[in-house]
């Protein structure tokens, strides 16, 4: 007897996104969250990277924008202790939307609920076991211990994941000794913000906008809102802090004094957080019926990328779990989650670890490295490349047929399409998170082959300008599973299309 088809442990952003996407895949979901009520801890200040495209592809972008606390800021991001400015690019790959994490979680919880997920709060998973058909969690609630059983369980329970420990997933990597403190405070009367965004402080003098390095650590001043000062410090400390333990203004003031050597007057805080940085990734994302996603699977030693990675883990996994639960998953489908998202995690570790090396050095060689990067990052090509890496849009999953067509494994471009009922777009066709076969050449052979899958795959004959392929098969997570080259012969296109349909969407 099962309680749900899938149990999601943790109602953070990753778990709630997974529950919402599982709802689209018609999966009965139970979310177990140890906290009795939603967390108000001010962690991420917003969303950035490819997840913004993905939300648009789900038709959710406007709803998220309506909840956003401000207009989209200019695409300028801290990177390795520098500011990288993408504003000069015509189409910056890295964008951000201000949406404080408690608001984001509220929105995702609403969405998951609308799609049928049950969220039980005050329920802590303390034990796990699995067999060939089910996985059982031991749960501690207000009325003691009980068990819940499902076909699959996904640990979305954050950096200190209990699921990861209980299931014995190794989590190798590094914890860095610096403590980072981040705050937004109002500008007190004794501080004047100058035109170039430096500040003039009575009794202290001028403090420069941007990053200042001292032998005691790093300090940064910056904010997109002229009424607020954004403050950041990073210093090596032996103390261990829990990310959920609130930081105080006094603690921030002491840290600024240690790093910068001055007493900065601070106004009222609107945000105060402290965190340590880790570079860790599990060696595998799946063990039988137990899977991991989000911070439970990976931790990155630089800001602004973790939510994107975790939310896209969920989008990648949900439809595959749906296929497994509904009994049509081809052999190996669930393992592609590990192949693809471990690769994505490795790419994110690559640039976030590089940032540690670039940011931490205090000698002349390190200064030279930073200066060199600053020079390189004004040119369009390296800037675009870095932006795509940060946004997670440069990732090409290593799918079968990868060498045959450059689109295979990439995020589907948002083509404008003319179909029999009018004009649409790839983004619009992905709202329901169903697989889509786009026949872009009107070829009868390709539509005929796909017809056997029409219960599972939406088939559209469409025209588009500058057609990139004769046909493309798009998975529910908006990645291209297969593509036929323009004017490719039926001898190769038809068998490859059939293999792709079997390989991803099973026996019709
Ligand atoms: C100060 C700070 C600033 C940050 N800023 C950014 C940023 O600007 N951009 C960005 O992308 N990321 C940022 N992050 C990181 C981001 O907050 C995390 O990546 C994100 O919260 C991960 O989401 P998650 O759902 O995977 O895990 P979590 O948010 O940690 O959620 C895990 C959930 O699981 C629950 N749980 C844990 N154990 C159990 C159990 N045994 N049983 C049941 N439930 C359990 C927890 O209570 C929690 O609700 C920041 C983090 C911090 C601390």
C-alpha cells in the first residue's frame, strides 16, 4: 500500500518546483517538510539564469514578475570579486529577477498545491529504506513517528541533507574557511552617496563603490537602490555558523571594522545574512528509488547560481519520474537525470571554483589575474561565454546522436511557428510540459513515423523562418532529444527518429 507515487523531502525551492512539475506530469506527490511553517530566512534575493527562460516556457514568467519586488535590474553581477557588466551585450545570457526566497517559496507552494501536491509541514524524515518496488520514509511529526511509502523519494532537503546521509551518498569536496556577510541597510544621515556611487562618511572619509581588498578580507559596497547601502564582507574565521541562525547589525559592524578598519554608520537593515561557501557534489544523483536534487546534491562556492541549478534539476527530473511512475519509462531514462544534471553541476562548479581562486589571492600574481580577467571581460566573445556559463545555458547534454546535429542536447530555441491554427512559438507549446515533435519541413515520412506515439507526444507540422532542422523532438524539460538535418535523407532520418521516440518515450 503506497501513500503517494513520489515523496519529496523538503519544501524549499527545489522540492516545491519538483512538486509543481510532477503535478504537470500527473504524478501524485507528497511533500514532507520538517519546519512547521514556511521559512522567512532571507537567503537568495532572486532568480537568475536559465530558469527565467524555463518559467517563460511554462507560461509562468508573468506570474513571477508580478510577485517580483522590483524591475529586472541591469545585468551586472559579482564574479570572482569583480563586477561583470553584461549590459553592452545585445542579448545578455545572464539575467536576474528580484524575488526574495520566502516569496519565491510561497509562489512555488501555491503552484504545487494548484497542481495537486500535498504539502505536510512539521514532518521530519529520520529514516529510509527501499526495496525493488517502493521506498519507505520514517517520519517524525508532532504525534510521534510514522511511516510513509512511495514508488520514489527525492531528497530536496538542502545542504545538510538527511536523505543524502541516510542513503549513504558520498558528498566530497571542500568547505572554505571564509564567512561571508551580506546586508542591505538604509543610508544613515552621516553618509552621503556620491554620483559615482562611492560614499562620503562623516569622520571616516570616502569609501569606494565595488570591491575593496585588505589583508583581513574583502569588503564590497553596492546597491541597485539609491536609498539603500548594499554591504558585503568576507573574512576567514574559525567559528562555525548555521546559515539559519540570524545575523545581527552588531555582528556586521564588527566584521566591517575588522576587514576595512573603520566604523561604518549603518542604518536600518532590510536584509542581513551570513553564509559559508562549499564546493561539493554527490558522486551520483540516484540510488535505486532514492534521488537527490538541489543543494542536497551540490553546493557552489559563489553566489547567484544555486537556485538556478536546483530548480532546473527538478524540471529535468520530474517528467522522467512521471514516465517511471506511469510505467512507460524506457530502460535507463531515470539514469539520464544523473548523467545530465551531474554534468551541469560540474560546469557550475568549474566557474564557481575558478571564482574562489580569482577572488581569494592577495599577492601581486592574484592582482594580475584579476586585472587580466577584467580586460578580457570587456570583449563581447569572452563576456558572452562567461554569461552563458553562469546562466547554465551553455550546457549541452550528451545525448545519443549528439554528433549528428548541433541542436541535440541543447535547450530548444524559442522559434516563432506557423501552425494550422495560427502563429505560436516553442515557448507556448511547452506550457503543458509534454514532449513535442515539430515537423518543420512538412515531410510526410517524419509525421507518419511519429503517429504511433501521438498519445504521448504532441505532433505539430509547422513553418518557421530559417528552419534550423527538418524536424525536432523536444522533451518536456525543453531540451532537444533529436533533430533531422535540413534535407536529410529518409534512410537516416526516419530510423533515427524512431530510435529517439523509443529511447525517450518508450513503446507506444
Ligand atoms: C544567505 C544566503 C544567500 C543566498 N543567496 C543566493 C542567491 O542570491 N542566489 C542563489 O541562487 N542562491 C542563493 N543562496 C542559496 C539558496 O538559498 C539555496 O541554493 C536554496 O535554498 C536551495 O534550495 P533547496 O530547496 O535545494 O534547499 P533548501 O532551501 O535548503 O530547502 C531544504 C528544505 O528541506 C527541509 N528539510 C531539511 N531536512 C529535512 C528532513 N529531514 N525532513 C524534512 N524536511 C527537511 C528544510 O527545512 C528546508 O525547508 C543563498 C543562500 C544563503 C544561505
